[in-house]
């Protein structure tokens, strides 16, 4: 059930003419937050970006990692758009630092 809850939070549904449809605003927000956080984290950790799509993927993965890490410190709740970027940046920086450590600095 945990996976279903994560998906439900990431892509909330809204009733439309008796049907449930995904809310495109939240998916678009994930992409925007991922792009900003991934691009900033890539430049801070690696000194350069990895391209638009890779930055988005790193940022979205970072959002999950950042949310998990902050949850370990019992920091929960809604943080808004700018807070989401900060959380995603923290997670993306941790992800890229781990990848840099594993790859021997060839990131």
C-alpha cells in the first residue's frame, strides 16, 4: 500500500464529469522542481550540468531522497514550491555526491 500512497500524493486526481483524471499541474510542478534542483545541484557538486533531461531526473530523484532524509529527522509537512526546490536540491546533492564517491570523482 505504501507505493500506492506515494503515487496518489505525486499525482492527485480531481473529479471531472463523473470521472477521476490526473491533475497535470502537479506533474508539471515535479518536472519544474526537478529541473531547477537538478541543474543547481549538478553545478554545485560536479561543476557543470548534465543536460535538461538528466537534470530533471536527478532533481526528481533528489526530491524523493531529500524527502526521505528530512523524514528521518522528523521534518514533515507541506513546504510549498520554494521549499520543494530546497528539499529536492538537498536530495540531488546527496545523490550526486554519492555517485561521485562511487565513481572515483569521474562525475
